[in-house]
């Protein structure tokens, strides 16, 4: 069978069919043999280690990094026979004396996704939805508290004002969290940032749990601000962490899990908020404090899992920790190609410090990336999906669903988004990002137009409310298929390691600001435009689809460096540049 021989100076030993032992001596060389044990014509030798005679001490990480890079080159260059293009992983030696396996161990990556998601974007969706169920009870609590303090009831308009502040403090906290996420991710790393972020969750849950006993609606307000800060941090750090930890073949699917956990959080919040569970008049403090459970689960699981390999190598310069993290995330798979990619990224970054958010807007090399982030990030919040959730209950009532059953129908809207994000996660690496974005926005335009027509004609035809209700579900499905998940991937894939945290800060500030403005302005839009309230949102959907078609490049299956080079060429037409990094030296052999 085909194999590989290696040698140190003039001595060599066979590694292919049986195990061998590799000593930490330099330089290593190995050549490919055919099935009969003869060296193949046009074979090549691959040398590792310093080219000069004086041997320099090599760290464990550098040794294995160079070894894997050379193995990767050998596999690509040396054919096994006339019908097979390259060596298999099982043909290649290992510096530890065992052959590399071909089985991909994905359990650690899966656990990392779950641990990051349960205390990350799950918290965002969960805290976004649980506040709807106890609306009347919190307003009554506010009035009772004020009356106990002053002896007079609080006027209705002031009760409504306090409630509006409680709701609005969540996106305000998210805005603060988005500003905090970048410095945390750079200073502490991606994983530690998510862990430290649970401080806000624990503090908020404590305030919620004791607010009724303390007779303080201010504790509820402060708690909402703190869970907003937590959501702002996690919405930025989690997709960054997962996108940097995933292999390029799964990067889109792994990053899409952030949207899956958001939708799952929305559904769980709707379920837990049912009157039969924690949505009753006495249990609402426990409902708000239940955000502690996902935080505890993350604190118990995430410390056992690896940090982002890219952060370890490029930001901290710790090659050994990077290699250890990759080995845990990938298992015994061949890491040569990925290590070479990481080295290229580190060389391309050139030791530059992390960018600041305002520096992104002044760099011509990031012009298209920033424009895509602003246009598509803003479109996700201005497309009308949040307004659909606000209008859903009224549509269900008009469709003659009994009022006591409306809460179950509302759960169906969250279930639609969850189902759509699951489908998108499965197909994103097959159809690409552009198709999902354009398809999602085009479908949203279609269903939004039908919804507008149904609203205008609902008094003329008795079945129109049912059509409008169907459009709500279809609109949410379309949003989940494309914009809900793909938009969150943009900052990970379009920006390099030095600009990525700042890009997420810009995206987070934009998202939370738009969320606040839509929540504040939607009642006025609904009152002013009546049945045509969705026309402005449909214009946003059309503009987003057009921008995606003409200006957003496809990133499916590409390395971060390939994406950066393509975007650089788009920003500077006619640009050409030689590679900034060279892998292990390939030495042409003179032996036949």
C-alpha cells in the first residue's frame, strides 16, 4: 500500500503501514511511495525546521504546526496511484507516532454551540418575550406600590409611562451592552466575555425576584436594564465566538445557531409565560427571574470548553493554546490546512492592534464591508418583523380565535421563526448567504403586500382575517429563512480579526437603536397609515434585496483570508498583491 517514509539526515524509517516514532530532531523529510514500496517518479521531499545549520529550539505548537502544514502539502502533491489524486490522512505520519484518523469528532463543537447559545442569544429572545405575559400585573403592581408610598393612586397616563420605561430600558441596556462587547471580547476573549456577562443576569434575576417583597417597581426597571446589557453583549460575542471556532465548511451553519437560540428563547418565553405556568398574577416575579436558569447552565458548562482558536493565535499569539483548542474542536482530523489558514491570517494582520469602531468608517479598504453591515443590519430591524409580532394578537382576535386561546396562537408565531431558522441552518452551506437573504426579503415583500391587501379588504370579505393571519405566519417564516440568521454572520465573515469586534459594536449599536425606534414609532405609524402601515417596511425589504444582489459577495466555503482579498479587490478595482505568507518550503527531489 502507499506509504510515507521520513528521515533525519541520511537515516529513514517507514511510517505508512505500521506505526513509527518521531524524534524532535531537525530537519524532518518524508517522501511518498507507491503500493509496491517503490519511490514514485516525480516524488518530492518536504523539509521541516530551520534551513540554517544552527538548530533553534522549537516549541510544541510550532513543531506540530509545521508538521501538519508539510503533511498537507505532501497529500496534495503526491498521488497515491493513477486513479487517486492524493494521499489519505491515514497514509500520513504523526509527530506522536500514530496515523491521523479521518473521523470528525464534532461533539465538542456541538457542546460549545449549546453552551454559548443557552446563555447567549437564548437570553435575548427569552427576555424579549417573557415581558408580554405579565403586562397588566406589573402595571397593577406599579399603581399599588405608588399608592402605598403616597396614599394616592398613580394616574393612568403615568402608569403607562412607567410601563413604557420598563419596556424601553431593555433595548437601552442592549445598546450599552453592544458598546461593552467589543472591549470585553478583545481584553478577556470570547469565552470569558460570555462567562463574565452572566454577572448582569444574576444581578437582574435577584432584583426581579425580590421586587415584589421590597415593594419597588424601580427594581424591575433596573433589572430590565441589566438583562438588556447582558443581551447586548451576548448578541455580539456569541456569533463572533462560534464563527471563529467553526471550520469553514460549517461556519455558516454554526453561526446560524445564534438565530436558532434566539427563536428558541422567544418560544420558551412564550410558553413559560402562559397563565398555567408562570404568567399568573402571583408568579410574575419568578417569571422575570427565571432568566437565571440559562445563566447558571452556561456557567456550569462553558468553562469546560475551548476558547476561539483564532483569538488565541492572532490576538494572544499563543500557538500552543490555539493548537490544543483546535484539537479539541476538530478531534483527530488533519489540521494542516486550517493551521496554514490561521498562519496566513496572522501574517495578514501583521501584529496590528484591534480597530476602534469609528476607524472602520474612515478606511477605504473597509468601505463595502461597512456599507453592507449598515444597510443589511438596519434592514433586519426595519423590515417589519417585530411589528408583525405586535400586530399578531389583534389579527388573531379578528380571525375569531377565542381570546383565551390567542396566547397559544402567539406561540405559533415564535414556532414558525424557530422552524425557519432550523431549515436555514441546514441549507445555508448548500445555497449560500446571498440566496437566503434575497429569497427571504423577496418573500417578505410578497407576503407583506398580500397582508396589506387583506387589511384593506377585511370588511368586504369574511375570510380576509384568516388570510391576514396566514400572511403573518408566512412573513415570519420568510424572515427566519434569511435575514434572521444570515445578517448576524456578516460581521464575522466580512471583517478580519482586528476589525471584527469593532464591526460587531457598530452592528449592535445599530440594531438596538433601530429596535428602540421601531418600538417607539410603530404605534404612530399604525395610527397614521392605518391599513397601509406595512408599506414603509416593504420598501425596506425591496431595497435590502436589491443591495444584496448587486453589492454583497458570496462567502460560502471561503476562508477568511480569501474573503478579505475578494473584498479588497472590490474596494480597489485592479488591485493585485503577492501572498503575504509562505508555508513550509517544498524541496524538489532529484531521486527517481
